[in-house]
C-alpha cells in the first residue's frame, strides 16, 4: 500500500486504518466504500448540489465492480483438467492428421491417383492454428502471474487511475 500513499490515493492515516482491518479476503473495495460514505455525507451537508451530481460521483461503484471482476478472474483460475483435455485433444488430432493424410504410393497404381505429391498446406495451417490456440489456453491458466507473457496488472491499474 506504500505506492497508494506515494501516488496520493491514500493518506498515511487511511493506510494505517486499511491495514488495521482484519479480513481474510482482499480489501481493495474499502476505499470505494469510504468514498461512497463521504459523497453521501457531502450531499446531506449540501456540498453536492443535486442528486444527479451525486449519481455521477457514485459511478465509482461500477469501477469497484470491475475491480471485483478482475479479482475473481485472478482468484478462480481455469481448472487444470480443461487444459489437460484440450492438450490431449489437440495432440491426438494432429497425430491422426499426420497418419491419415499421408500421400498415396504412386507405384501401387490407384485409379485416379497416379501422382499424389504436394505440400499439405491446410494440414500445416491447422497444425499452426491449433498449436497457437493451445499455447493461448496454457497462458489462461494464470494470466495475472509473474511471467513476461502475463498481464501487467499494476500497469493496467495505474493507467486506469490516470
């Protein structure tokens, strides 16, 4: 929470109170609740002119809901069995295509297939697309991790605050 104080989003007193809250869950929503309470108090004291202005200020609750959705995406990951099933399906399909789409032997003299030589373009395209999709699915196991390929969550949050 030091970076929130340095950015000016929290005072040192608010940081102390936020860290003093005992909760087994994430506390990202507490400053949003504080803001809502301050906005309602400002409306009752006449510092906010009308209910339309208060409603515009309370759009922060939608931001809180989106932060909650982001937290849920990070918290509830894709079950490992889905990734395993997709991996087995892709590799089985590719192996089947490798065996099932072989060239015919021209020395056998199959009628209508005197010469069957060529590059299996569509099979190669399928191979590249399916393996690419498989790599994307593997990244979805933990998209907010610490790898170079993962989403930079802190950068996204800082950009949205700006």
